[in-house]
């Protein structure tokens, strides 16, 4: 029993001590970003097509570094109006863009697909959460804003 206690104390001292000037559990600052999903085009598209369609929505988040290289991608499947989702950005990311896709199978068996980019670039900064809202007035385009 004494041997086990001695080994436990040695392990705590060996692995639990920090070097001078370091905090024991130093936390790394990260960038996060959130999207509030305040609008869905699913019903509007279904009405325009005059079909009883099974449509799904996907949001893609593309993260970029200082040289405008795409370095990471995240996705949100079938968001619901009123939901907000937060993502932790890649350490090298300084900005992100959102691509909205809607796709599905129409009642007649044909496929439907459409995609648009939100025309707002999400600026990322360490230790902060950047928030973007998708609403009926959000500007969208076929082209990425980056």
C-alpha cells in the first residue's frame, strides 16, 4: 500500500509540475463563429416548383488563411429555423464564408439542386466568437465573396 502511495506521489510530482512562468493548464485562445439560422428557403423553393418535394438543406463553412487558401471545411446538415450553431475555427483561419445548398428529389423523380454563397465574410479573431445571421434579407450569390 505504501509503495502504491509513493508511486502515485512521484507521478503527480513528475507530471503535475510546470516550468517556471507556465500556468499548469494554459489554455490556447481559439476563434469561434456562430450562424443563427433565421430563414429557410425550403418551403419557398417547394412552392415555386409546384411539387411535393423532399428537399434538404446543407450549410458549408469554408475557412481561409491569410493567403486566401481554403484550409478547412465544416458542414451543418438540415438546420432548423431558429437554431444557432457554433464552430471552432482552424488555428490558421482568419476568415470564413458560408455556402447554402438545397437539394432533393421531386415528386416526379427528377433531381433538384441549387447553391448560393452568403455574401458576408466572417472575420475571425482569437478569443472571440463572430456571429452571422441568415435571414430573408441576407445577400446571396452563385459566387464566393472571396
